[in-house]
């Protein structure tokens, strides 16, 4: 059968079914946008990558697909080879068949786009007229269509030739091959041109991601640059701000409240812009995440950041447009358009802590607080300083990001302690760096980030812990040239797996790519030690497991914590080996306090000597009282 006869038969087939009527969907695009994916909003469109064989179209398409899906945005890659093994398996490579191949793909992509999916098509599609048909199919359906020309030189495409097609075309075995025996018609006005020569797949995909962000198809994702919004008043406006603050009614705040203002103002809880209003508060309690009108992607936020006030204060302030927050009589911040709502304390603590036992230190604080909560956007007069000799360690998320950039870090891994640091912790951090280097990173940088806000009375004070951490760095147990020692200003809530998500999210805002988490993070003994067999409020493994499943932490990889103990055989801290458990000694805080009281030193290799001296002096001062 001749090509002419085949073409006539195909055209005849394409004219059947003239009695077809389009059926309207009951589900609108707006409804799909509200309900599809984690990153809400109707995003249906088609991205059409065109270019020579070997240009990199499919690699870029699948890289983009993975990027979008990871962030909860529905996307699907339609590849030329995959389509020809299924939907278009009956088509060859005549001009008519190629036209029909592209027309069918255009119609399928339209259906994907209409369903709210970003359809990513990677087809050579050498003819301008065929690509225009695909564009018109979308235009007629009022759907966005983006033509992306992957402009990789023929010589580069031919050098890649993974399938050996160029070689066959040069040998005359493969007839009509685009770029060799058949012309490729370059797009005249594509939405984007990408040249992959000398660029990685990720770099090429970034250009496409930027296009979709600019077009409003996807929300702008935060990179590890200084993009964290801070809540401080412009220096030039400080005098006017203070004047206004002194004219407003005020709410006195506690030291813990001030710590939360520091957390909010520096951007640790970004994109929160103040104490939580009730809608955000409810999302946090019930979903451990929230979504706002300004942000279409659900943000991880596992713990409420709220300000409690008395019933009397609420009554006096109801209906005002702004209120000053004052610490020890001095204005610190203004809340704009404050929203007051009832503080259902039992609901809050049961969801956040899994218990309402008032023997828990932070729960006790909540129950003693006010019966109303006030939320609203914050303006903070200036950066909060504590003037305790430690402010040089209090780096904001933006300052940390800049620091990592100066250090030429290609990845950052964060480690938090609220306890003294020993050689087992150093071993863990050294091993993490080794693992990251093995994975191909050239300059992993450690963010050694002890918690610096409120802690319960029997925890080691921040000043002692920071001196001890600095002694470990000074000793060389951790390399100062690839370590940043800083303070995380959050209060400690002892909320187990719920709080661990907060700790991870805050470090992600500071530019960390990896987060080390181990046994019983943010845990505490149960106030009723007979309640559970192990005496603990939370399972020792749940924090680590929950983090791996938590919503909104997609840009952070969780690194499991390997348990270290003192190896009595080798006289050093080592990773615990169950097969020789009798060789290991777990040196507890109780044992350290006993050693300090009696003037004994811990076993050689357990802790840097200078760090032990600092800790021992503290324990002796406390035990001597």
C-alpha cells in the first residue's frame, strides 16, 4: 500500500463520529484547585519541550516532574518513546503519522491540564505547524501552553547518542531522521529557550521552574539564600514606631513570651508573621501544618506559637486596632489588628503533648497562663539582645545562610543538644560528615545548634553548655573551619515527636539540608513514672520516625542517630554494638553529677578534659548549695 493511500485512509478515519457532543464536567477547575495536592490552587497547563534527539528534553521533563510532585503539585511527564509504546503504537514515522502523533499528544495533554495536572511533554516535534496545533488545542480550552525549546547543538546531541540513532542515520540505515535527513524547524517565539550544553540537568530544570514561578503556575519555592522575612521595623522608622507604641494600650509579656517574639521576628517560624490567629492555630493543632491565603503550599508547623492574656486584659483591649507588647515596661513590639479567642488549654496540651498532666513543666506553665489568646501580625522595634555575653552566638536564619555561603558550604547538617556535649556526640557528627562526603559533597558544614530558650530548672544552664561546646571546638574534637556554633533561641517544650518537627523546620529555615535526630528527642520522663514500662512520656524512636513522614519538610533529609556509648574495652566513645553489650557503659547525667560531686573524672575518652572541667565546676556549685 502506498503512503498516499495510507494517508487518505487515515484522514477518512479521522472524520468519523460527527455526532459527538462535548459533555461538561460537574467539577470545576476551581474545585479541583482547592482539593488537589498539598500545594493548592489550579495549576493545570502544558509544558511542551521540543528539540533534537539527545537534546535532554526527557531528562529535564522528569527532573521537573520529580521537583513538582515532591512539593505536592500534581504533574506527569509524557515522553515520546513512552507514548509510542502505548497510545500511539499504531503510528509510524511518515509525515502524516508524525502529525497525528503530535495531535493526539496535544489532546491528551489538554485533558491532563484540564484535570489540574501540569502535563510535561517531551517530543522532538520538528514541525512548527504541528506544535502550533498543540498550542491551539490548549488555547481553545483556555489552558496555558508553554513551548520550551531545548536548544542543544547538533554536535552535542550526536555526541550523546545513547540510542545509537545518529550513527544509524549517518550510515543511511535510519531514514528521515530529524537533524540528519530531515529538517528541524526551530521555534520562532518559544516561552523559554534552554541550552543544556555545559549545564547539569538540575540547572536546566531550574530555568523551567523559574518560568512556572514567574507565570504564577507554581508558588515561588525558597532556596538557601537570604529570603527569610524578618519582622523588624526599618531603622529609619524606629523613632516613629516607639512614639506610636507609647500611645497604645499595652500587654505586659513574660521572658518566655519575649523568646517567642525573638523566634518570630528573626524568621525561625517563617512564614508566620506574628502570633497565631485562630485559623492558623487550629490547623497547627490538628494538622501539624498550615496554609495561608498568601502561600499555596502547606507549611510544617507542629507547635502553636501563641500569646496568652488574662480575661481582664482581653475585655479592656477588645475592638482596638493595635496593641503594644511591653517587657519590663519597655515597648518591644506592636500587634496589628489583634484577634482574641478563647484559650482551650486542655485541648491545646492534649494535642500538643499527648497528656494533660500538670507535672509536665511546660503544661504547668500553660495552665497557669491567661484564659484568652491574642494573635496578629507583629512589628518588632529592633533585634532582641539579652546582653548575657552570648549574643555573638545568636545568629539569625539569614545570618546563618550568609555564613554558610561565605564558608562555601555545598550542604549543611544540623545537630541540636539541650544537654552537655561529649565525645559520643562528636563521633556522631564526624561520622555524618564522612557519610555526606562519601555521597559526593565537597564541603559539608555542621550547624552545632544548642537550644537557648527556656528549659526546666534541672537542665544545665545555657551559659555552661555554650562554654562547654566552645571548649570542644577549641580542643579540635570538632573542626572549627567547617563548624558553626550558634544558639537556637526557641524555648524548650518537651513535647516529643511533635516538638521535633518544629526543631527540624526551624533549621530548614536557617538553610540546613540535613538534620540529625536520635533517640527520645525532646523527650521527658512521664510525670507519673509508673504510667509506662520505660517511665518515659514518649517512645524513644517515635521522633525519628515521625520526622521521616512529616508534611512540609521536603527540603530536609532526616539522618538517623546512631547510639554511642563508652567502649570499656577500647577506652573511647564508640557506636554501640549489641553483640558485645557488656563492653559498653552508658554514662548518664546522674552518673556525671556523682563523679563531679566526688571530684572524680570520667573515663578517658568520654569527654574533652576542658569541657569536663566546665561541667564539673557547675555540678559542684549546684550540689554544694
